[in-house]
């Protein structure tokens, strides 16, 4: 029986990439609390939880389409160095926050710099990856 939208669950999880690199985990912390149906987590993670029972542990691989989506080339932006925020070190690996016209904050990463421009990647860092999660359903509320 699937858990219904509006159900609040608490889960422990560990997320890894295909090469085994761990990118996140709740172990050693309070469990993650999620209300189903409110888009609080990526779609594939919520879909996996809805079929679980309390105490159950599963391992699920979520394709990029149900995670953070594919890496989108149109999210790579070339901007003149002069248009970067004052005081920002224009170097590869530097993180910054972009603002959409609606005022939404979008984390981004400088991925290349030349004499005149910086290339900024506004994709989510996990876009383009299938994600594997070990999930344990701790409780329902």
C-alpha cells in the first residue's frame, strides 16, 4: 500500500554517485522529515519512499530525469569579468549566487576564466547524474 500525499515521514538516507562517491547523508544527524506531495525532495526519492513501510531499508538508483535533470548547456553562461560582483575572485571553482528576474536565488559555479570572460555553470551540481540512495523509513507522522 502506497503512502498518501500529506503523510509526514522521517527517513535516514545516504546518497552516492555511480562511482561510489558519497554526496550526502543524514546518518549521525536527525532523520530527514518530509511531507509527501509537497515537492520537498527530488521526485524519484519521494517515489521510492511512498512504497516503503516503517523500519524498511532499500537501495534505489534514481535516473537523472527523476533527480536534478540532465546537465543543460543553456545553463552555461559566459559573462564579462567586469560584470561580476565587486570583490568576487574570478577564478575557477568560485561559487556565487545569481538572481533570476523574479528574484529567485540560483547557486552557480565559475567553471572557466579567460582574460575577458568567465564561464558560469548554473546547473545544479548533481544535474546529469543518476543518484543511488540507501533509505530507511524511520517513522510516519
